[in-house]
C-alpha cells in the first residue's frame, strides 16, 4: 500500500497488527489532506459572514434583514448539499470525491470576486451568489464519512475530532484574514475592476484560489479510496429508518448547528449590537470552538460520549443565559466572555456527539450477533462501520441547518424587537430539550441495561 495506490482493497483497522504495520500511516496521511480540503471548504462556506459586514462600505444598499439573509443562506445550502456529499463517498471513493468537492469551490470564490465589485447588483442576484458558498459546507459530510472508515473504533473520537476541528477552524481563518486582505490591492491584479469605498472585497474570494489548487493536488496525490467502504444508495438510505439517527441529528443541531450558526452570525451581531467594536474580534469564537472539538472527542473516548454531551448541554444553557444578561446590561466584555464560553461548549459537544454515533450503532449490531460466533461478530462490526459513516453524514446535514436557522432567527428578532434577546430565548429552550433527550435515550439505567456487560465496557456511549 502506498500513496500511489488509488484504491485499497483490504482495510481492517480493528486488526492491531495491520494497524501498527500499515494502517496507521495511511490513515494519518489521508486525515492530513482531508483536513486541508475541509479547512478550505469551511472557509469558503463562511466567506459571507465577513463580506456582508462590509457591503455597505463598498456602496451596496441592502437592509439589515437582507444582510442576515446573505449570511444565512449559505448555511441552508451547505446543509442540503451534505446529503448528496455523504452518499458520494461510498459511490465514488473518498479520494475521488475530495478532488471533485475541492474543485467545486472555484465556483463560489470566483463569483464572489466578480459581483462584489458591482454595487448595483440586485439583492436577488447577490443572494444566488452567496448560495453557491454552500458548496463548501457539503465538504464536511463527505470528509467525516470518509475518515470514519480509516480509523479503528477506539480512536474514532479523536480522529473525527481532529478532522472536524481542522475544518471548523477555517471559519476562524476567514474571519481573521479576510478583513486584513480586503484592505490591500495585491489580489486586484486578477480583476481589473476597482471596488468602491477603498476596500477590496474581491480579495475575500481570490485569496482562496491558491489553497483550493493545493487541496486538489494534495488529495489527488496522497489520498486513497477504500474498496470496502463502498455501499449502495439503498444501504445508506436505510439509516433514516433508525430511531437513533434522528435523535442524534436533533442533538447535533444543538452542537454543530450552534457552532456554525453562531459563527455565521457573530460578526454581524457584534456590528449591530455594539457598533463601536471591530468585527475582526469575531474570529475568536469559531477559533475556541474549533480547538475544543477534538478534546470533546477525546474526553468522550475516555468517559463516555453521552455523559459529556449531557453536561455540555447544561453548560450551553447556562452560557446562553449569560449572553442574554450581557446584552441586557449592554456590556461587551461580558457579552464576549459568555459567547466565547458558548463557542467552547459547541466544540466540546461536536466532538462528544460524533463519538456517540459509532458507539451506538456498533453496540446495536453486536447485540444482534451475540452467540453467533466470531465470523458473524466481525461482519457486524463491519456493517456498523458502514452504517455509522452514513449516519455521521446524515446527522451532519441535519445539524448544519443551524447555519441557516440561527442567523435568520437573529435577523427576525432584531427586526421585530430591536435586539437578539427573543432568538436567544428560543435557543435556550432548544438546549433544554437536548438535555432531556440525551438523558432519556442514553443516560437512563434502562438504556444501559440493554447492553451486554462486555459491549457496555467497550461502548462508552
């Protein structure tokens, strides 16, 4: 096996000898380039969170509600794109689809670079341009589904956490670098038309072109497809009939949906509620959320995903109350501290919920194979890996809807009441429902009693 081997026929990471001699190095290499491609995808997905805050300066005359729509729509399109992206990995191969999905990022970046130099662009046209950024959101589902096949069950929490964190931090990257590079004309060599207001908005798109090319090259040269990761559309669609698919999707709206929704809305929320504060500081939110994600997965590996998830939602509810209080007293330092705490909990919860999925589906399959022999048990483990990968992709698609719902909720709340307080009340109630669901389905004694002692020791659900 080598980087030149496009398709790998035999892959068994649960075999310790195979893993230590061959599997670990190949899995690590695929993880690295998966992170690169996903990082660029997330950055492109969230470009409009920064661009929207600068459109007025560039001469565009859109309302506050319209600006929130420009920020929100890529979240919705990204969520919808995750469904076909998830199914693409078993159909075409993880390496092959990474190449295609990275190349597609040229569409939103080039369209943005062209249209932001034209202040007379109708809002409906600009909304369509912003929608194409949703292509970057689809990358996450295919990347996570692909990487889940490469690692043994005992390491999935850490591996998926690293993969997701590398992508998630792209939100922080674009929110930090884009405002800086939009102040320089160095990228204007690619586009002769000047931008109004002394700001080079087109740089927000053009800055990613070299990295997109690198992601395409790296995935083509160093990634692999796994032959045993292939499955039919019908096999993957079967996960929609599983109760736990929908429960985990609801919980993931609370964790990742909150992360991507708050990341998209944070710069514009700061600009509308605290006009004297620079929006560049918004990059801190997705940064701390991204860094926290692998540690959420690692903690879940050690003490159990459901336990971490349950208490994490409790802290999320408390942090939301803190944000509401900070807005009420008009204190930006308090607002920033509490919102950063909220971002940390989204990251921890992202890691712990994705660690729960392989455990839940593995134990369900093993439960059905009790007393049937080692061969049936091995087949059950393999089936669980395929099914949990499909669930991860499906759950990530549902969870990404938060990228649309949260900015739209903030925009509607501000339009109706003049502030975001009403939207935050709704989010608080949602976190309470997540606490209840996590306890009911995964922390009650009756649920744990359904697992055999051996499987319970391995599960760490």
